[in-house]
C-alpha cells in the first residue's frame, strides 16, 4: 500500500533523483539537499503546529466557549491535528535522523500505529466538514438552526463520527502486518491481497480527501450564495 510502504516510498523518492537525466554527483547532491530540508523543515512545522493547536485548545475549552458546537468541533480538530503531526510528520523526522521507524518495532506496533494514523487523518478531515456544516446551518437557518446546533447534538455527532472512523479502519488489525522484504521490514498489507493493494487505495482517497473536499467546497459556496442574497436584499430595500 502506498501509505504504509515507507521504505519503498523513500527508495522511490531517492531513485527519482537518479533517473531524471542527472549525473551521479548531481543526484547525490540533490539527495543530500532533500534530506537536509526534511530534517530542518519538519521540526519547525511540528513545533509551530503544536504551539498553535495547544493555544487553540486552551482558548476553546473556556467555559463560555464549551457550550458552542463550532468551538467544540474546533477543540476536537486541534487534538486530531496534533495527533496527525506526531504520527505522521514527527515520525518521518525521527526516521530521517535516526533511521528508526515506529511502524517497524513489532507486528502489534505496526497494526496499532497504523490504526491511530488512519483514524487521525479521517477525524481531522471530517471535523473540518462538521465545522463548515455548522456555519452553513447558522447562515441558512438563523432562527431554526439552534435545533441542529445544540452542544448535545454536536457531542453525539462527534461520537458517531469517531465510531464510524474506528470501524472503517479496524480492518488494519488483520489486513496489516510487519513483513520482511529483502531484509527490510515493512508495515503493509499482503501483496497478494488485491483489494488492499489496489481498490482500498482509491476508497481511502475518496473517503479521506475527495468527499470531504467536495462537501466543504459545496457548503462554502452555499454560505457565499446566502450572504450575497442577504446583502443584495438589504441593498435593494435601502
């Protein structure tokens, strides 16, 4: 699978520099520059993201904000984004520095870490959809929207989302495994499993990226249409 074959991805990245018409010294120089960039930029991203998410969390858990659905979703989003930073970017940085890969510690670690990784990605993407949906309801139904935007409904929606995401990704506990390919460990699905190595990648792309993106764009367009309509009506009646 593309997500889990870290060693294969790294080898592919490095080989790209060596098969684009460049000489070996140039390729080596490009590789060195890429690794230096990786080692210096990622910690900055992780640090800034951690500080920003921590500050956001501290502000959003204030008493007067905890009862608002949008702030509740944003609080969860800050937590999910922090998980994404550490199970993805920080992990890559550790590997670039030390060649230590957390996915390769053990078979149990491979399955558990992949489950946390995928759940964090999905929660982060779909929480953005919930935040946008909340704003859409506020704009389009300002007087009836409160029926949909109570904190109890927000908590229930977030809980249902978490359960759906967990169930959707629980398959990793029996489809993922720590393999040895030419003495290189890889946390991946069985290469003979056609569904996991081909179809699942497209399902993951659609459910994690395409569908959330389309929904967020559609909801934002709806918000803009409503605002423009209200502004136009206000201008006409002046």
